[in-house]
C-alpha cells in the first residue's frame, strides 16, 4: 500500500481542511483500491447526501474525489470520479482532455463512505480488468485529486502535484504515482 498527501492548489486556499491523504493498493487480482481521508470539521464542508450507487456527471462541481489512471508510457487515460453520495462517473481520454468515451454500469466501482465530526473518508474499489480489459496487469501512473466544497460554496482543489497555473488534474505532471 502506498500512502500520499494531496496538496491544495495555491490559487484555492482552504482553511476548512487540515489535510487530505490518499492510500492506494493493487491486489494480485487486479483490484485497485483507493482511500481518501479528509481531516476537517465535517460541518464546514458540503457533503452530498447518500443515494443509491449510480452514474452521475459533473460531480467535480461539489465535494468529490478523483482517480486518473493511465498505462505507464501511454497518452490515453481514464478519469474516475467518486462522490460521497455514492454516485460515480468514468471517462476515457485518448490524449490530454480528448474525451473518447464514458464508462457504463459494467465498471460499477464500489464506493464506501465513513464520516465523523473531524474526518470524511471515501473508499473506492475498481476492477482493472473492467477498466483496462486489454491491459489489466500493466504498470500504471495515477493522478489522485479531490474537490472540496466549503459550506460557503467555495471550492478548493487538491492533488498529488499541481502544474504551474490554474488547477488541472488532467495534466501529465499530476499523474505522479506509479503502481
């Protein structure tokens, strides 16, 4: 298991969150598991209410967690969004921001959420043989990120690495973790 810290983008300072950590593991059966842990006063962030697991779009407009997954050495990648509501979305890109497809229900990641007064945790599990049917055993580059919506509606952007300029989770430099 690898554990990393997400950094707040300097243009979106956030006094609500004390820190965000992510843990990643990849099983021998090619299950990718990611846990995001937000240390904060949970009453000061907007957390969407639970709903049945389903595909939903534009989750990044509110509190959500994201995993960008690329086969090492390839320009194509997948973007997976996980909301604390249990909703999720998946997109396939052939190259930087060139969307070529959407995930369907066959991907069906498992999303679990836990919350206390000072912590929000989200676990997401993705079957790599469903996401990457031709390359489930390939070495991967990951970009992990989070969008946190404060109770006043402001958004902060968190990632393993931020390129210069505005927040851009799709940028190749954001794919900073190898598994």
